[in-house]
C-alpha cells in the first residue's frame, strides 16, 4: 500500500505543478478561441478566396486518376481519387491565424511585461553607487590634500573622483 500512496502522491504533485495548470488553462482558452478563428476564416478569409472561385474551400480539389466522377445531385464523389487541397488550405489558414493572434495578443505582451520586470529587478539589485555625502567627502579630502600639498591622500576606492598627483 505504501507504493500506491507514493504513486498517488506523485500524481497529485504532478497535477499541482504550475506547468500542468497553465497547460489546462491554455487548452480551455484555445478551445474557446477556436470559435473566433473559425468565424474569421469563414466570414473574411473564405469570401476573399471566394472572389477567385467557390467560397467554400472544401470545393477546391484535384483528381489523381483519369476517371473522376461526381454525382450531380448529391455532390459526392463516385469514382476516382481526389485530393481535397482546399480543406488543407483552410486548416492551414486557421492555424496561421490562430498562431498569429495568440502570439501578438498574448505572448508578445507577456514577454514585454517580463522584460520590464527583469529590468526593474536588475535596477533594484544593482549595487548603489556612492552617496552625495561620500562624494562630497572625497572632493573635500582631495581639495584639502591639493591645498596642503600633502601626498598622503587616502587610497582610491571605487567611485572616487580622481587620485592626487604630486609634482616634485
């Protein structure tokens, strides 16, 4: 029984991972989005293609054999081998439209948002430069050393203005 609990626990952990939840949401959104894409293909793309011929892309076909026959009443194929390239074209257009809309309306904005978040985190994580007080202290020390001609200036640290040069 301990092995079955381990398997069930592993299955529960698998289901609770973020990737599985995101995949489930993507499938639901994709299924709902299918209706929109189908409407665009049927309402916009098919009429544009229909300007060249039939509005129904399923009517575009090619016959591979010399004896191709179609029943005039039902429109069903009775003889020959047909390639229905119109339905393949329709499916390819549906896929391209779906991919483009998902990319431009979902993926691109999310990637831009993630880039902005990463840039913001990089700015927050960057080491802070010297404060104004530290810079003013360094300038004061440099001016005092220059005025007195003292070569004993504190060692240069990152963010210092310059180093004292002595001329003999």
